[in-house]
């Protein structure tokens, strides 16, 4: 299950317009980053390190059982073909990730796709949440981690890291200057990996944190 990428999409469309609250290509970059971190949390990819045949920092696919997940498996197959720089992987994966997420979330009954009026021939859609329970939990976890300094779980830490790196927290929050100073400071701590020390961690969490550091840097470069 692509929990990080799916929760990111649901959070981005949880607004009055029912459309993703980030412009393209940032939206596509964010969703691609979420997909990569879902793979990292499942220990299916990791960054290469010094001493390996692959240049350090490139994302490599690991051996493991095949998956039928419609979101993460195409990204895994791309990296299994050859290791990629995180920025390159984000750009390649981002081309189709939103469409795959929409199809999956609609098929599983989590969103409804609605045609919106348009002044040109482009087809615009809004995405109505069928149930707010899941997105409500995801939003509450983000707010608690940021404002109450609650140690975030791995998925919440990944979401905060991605949005902070892409300057996308404004898609979720409306704050005054003082509030933003607090949010950016706390989100920066989490993005820097402090959540590993705040929460119980094992190999999946460590691999997620290490991979998130490279993905974060790539998002910053692409912003």
C-alpha cells in the first residue's frame, strides 16, 4: 500500500476547491517523492553508499518479493532497470503518479472524480472525499507533530519532510508570520531526521530516514 503517497494526495485535495493545493510540477514532484518513500519504508529501495559500484546517493532497487501495488510497483520497476539520481527519479515517476493515484483512490471508493467547468478544451476535475476519516487522521497527526511536538510516526514524518522540502506546507495550513516561524522550525527538525530519535525505530524507519534525506535534497533542488 502506498500510504505516504495516498495520504499526501488526500491531504492536498482536502480543501474547498477539491483540487490539489499545489501547482504543477510541485504537486507531481511531491507525489513522486511520497511513492519513493513508500518504497523505502518497505525496504525495497535505498540510496547507494561509498564503496559500491553505483555512485553514492543514487537510488537502487533491492531484491524482494514482487508487489501488485498500482502506485509503488511502476516506480520500483523503473529503479530496477537502473539506479537513478533522486531528482531524475522524481521527475520520471511524477509524470504518471497522480493519474495512478486518482484511479486507485477512485476504484477503492475513497474519492469521487467530478468534472469542473472549464473555459477551454482542457478537462478539469475536482476530487470529493467519500469519507474524511482517513484524511482527518493524517491531518491530525501532522498538526500534532508540528504544533504539539508529538513524536511523529514514520508516515507522518515522511509527509512533513516532503512538504517542507517542496515549500508545500501552505497547501495544508493558513498561519500568521509567528505561526509560520514555529512551523518551519519544527518541520525543519523533523525533515532533518529528528523523528528517528523521538520514536521507536527499526530497519524500515532507518532506511526511510536515510532515503528521505536524499529525496529531500532533490526536492529542494527541483523547487
